[in-house]
């Protein structure tokens, strides 16, 4: 029982079904066995008891008829004995009675023999044998009576004493037949009560088995349902505490879903929880990407910041060592100090914003722009050779030169352009580009230097 209480839900339900099916199987087996037995009893009754009763009733009727026939002869008196024809006819009738009686008695004997041969007689075998003996006795008494009566009829003188003797014998036979009938009745009652008992036992047993199955079924079902509900409640409690543990929980009182059953409710609760989890994850992802943005972007211009620049150049160098080519542009606003001094710091800031916006418009998706100093920027160009980088740098220079924004003064940029070279590291590559930028400045600004 202890193991059962700790078993899994599947095992409990399987065990429950098994017990109920086993009971059902026992009830079916018992019903089949008992039905078979009752059917056999009924067959025995129809083959033995009923025919036996019929035979004995016939014998009694024949006895009665014979009695009446004898009375008729007695009333006719001498007329019967003196008329040869009447006597002959009478004797023929008597023979017929005798034959019918003999036949019926033999039938009764054969029925009882077959009853004993069945070997499944539900009543006492001794009772059957007593009955058999009684019928055989009646049979032999009948035969003696026939002889006596034939002799009596063939006699010339028929005194009252003779008549009384014959009648006495006939009455004795009647009594014998009646007694036999009563014994057979008794037997039939025994058989009927035996069949009735079988049926009653069958009903009681079936009802008991059914009731036990019902009680076990109710107990196991209730137990399973209760433990199932307990577990579902525990799960729903855990879901509730998960809801409560979530941040931004305006739904601290998240209403419980009312469904058609516990599983349905549990499923809906889980769905709501999963929905909230994914919402939570989405907003976390959003916050995370905002944080990443904040951590990697320059506040003023929106270009990538110095921190990102350090990270990215290292990354590109690693890729370049395994065969991925890239180029680098360093650019600087010409005479920026003058712009600040002439127009103010805010305008200077605006110049930087417009510069980044304009550069972004010209750059490709795979290029990355970094603010690496006050008015100094770097551009990483993936899968780009020096010639392509030079072309792009000049395009950038021209687009800044041709800017016509009423809110800011015109300005130009100088650029140093290089590509990754074998055995380049971060400082070597930057240094080379820096020198090129310095050369561009030295050569008069608003120009590019490639190397
Ligand atoms: N408005 C503004 N000015 C900045 C910012 N960061 C740096 N500066 C200014 O940029 C100026 C850079 O001046 P310099 O290094 O002398 O260079 P330049 O005047 O551009 O001269 P060249 O580079 O030689 O053409 C300095 O005056 C800095 O104060 C910024 O975020 N906003």
C-alpha cells in the first residue's frame, strides 16, 4: 500500500485499471461457471424430474382407470362372466392397461437409471436408488396382480371374498403408486430447492464481488483524484509564486484562469506564465541591447565609441590573419578649433553630428564608423582592398566638402587610408594610418593620403 501511495500518476491509474479489470474478469469467470452449472441443473430437471413426474402421473391415472374398469365388471356381475364375448373383450382391455402400465414403469426405471449414470446428480444417490427400488417393486407387484386377476376372471365361481381379495390387492397397488408419487414429488422439491439455492448463491456471490469491486474502485479513484488535485494545486501554487517573483508585476494579482477542469486550468496557467516569461525575456533583450548600445556608442554623434573601436580592430585583425581582408581610414575635421572658437562649442558639436550623419549615408552596412578622439574618426571597411578604400575615402571627402547646411559652417576633412598588410598589428596599422592623415594635413588638408 505504501508503494502504491508513492507511485507515479501513470502507475496509479494503470494499477487502478488493472485491479478493476481483474475483478471484472473474476466476476465474468464466476458468472460463466455458475451459469453453466445452473444450465446443467435445468437440463437435468427437464430430462429427469419432469419426465419422471409425467410418467408417475400417467401410472396413477392408469391405476385409477383400471380401478374403475374393475368396478364396472363387478357391477355387471354374472352377466359379464356368463357372456364369453364380454369376458374376452374385458380381458383384452385389461391386457391393454397392463401393457401401458408396464411401459410407463419401465420408462420410469430407465429415467432413474440415466439420472444415476449422469454422475452429477445434485441430490442424494441413495434417494434415487430407493426410488428405483420402489418402482421395481411396484412393477413386480403389478405383474403378480395381473396373474392373480387373470386367474380370478377365468374362475367359474366369483364369491364376494374373492372380489374383496382382488380389490384389496388393487388398492394396495394404488397406495404403492401414491407413495411413489409422493416420493417423486419430494425429489422434485429437493431438486427445485437445490437449483434455487444455486441461483441464490450465484446472486449473493455476484453482488458481493460487484460490491467489493465497487468499493475498491471508489477508494482507488478517490485516492487518485485527490492526489492528482493535490499535485495540480502544488503546481498552480508554484506558478503563482513565479508570477509574483517577476519584476514589473502589475499582475501581482494575476487572476487564475477558470477552465473546464484542473488540467485545462493548469495548461492555461502555464501558457500565461510562459507568455509572461517570453515578454520578460523580450524586454530584457531590449534593455540589454540598449545597454550594449549605450556602452558602445558615442553619445554626441551616435558613432561607435573608443571602447568599441579597440574591440573591433582587434577582432578584424584576428579575422585578417585567417585570410579576411580589410582597410582602415582615419579622418579628422580640418581647423575644428577655429569652428569652435568662431561659432561656439554647440555649433562645433553640430558639425560633428552632421559629419557622422553624412558619413553614415555614404558607408555600407558592413562598414563601421568610430569616434576615436575629439574630432577624429576611424572607419573599418570589411573585405575592402586599398583601391576600393581610396575610392570610398575620396567620396566621403567630397560629400563633406559639398555639404550645404544652413545651421553649420562649411568644413572639410582630411583622411589617411591604408589596408591590412601581412604581420600588421593594431599599433602598427594605426600608426601607419595616422602618419598618412598627418601627411594629408601637412599637404594642405581636405585631401586623402593612401599607403
Ligand atoms: N565642439 C566640440 N569640440 C571639441 C570636441 N572634442 C574636441 N573638441 C575640440 O576640437 C579641437 C581640436 O583642435 P586641434 O587639435 O587643434 O585641431 P584643429 O583645430 O582641427 O586643427 P587641425 O586638426 O590641424 O586641422 C579642440 O579645440 C577641442 O576642444 C567636442 O566634442 N565638441
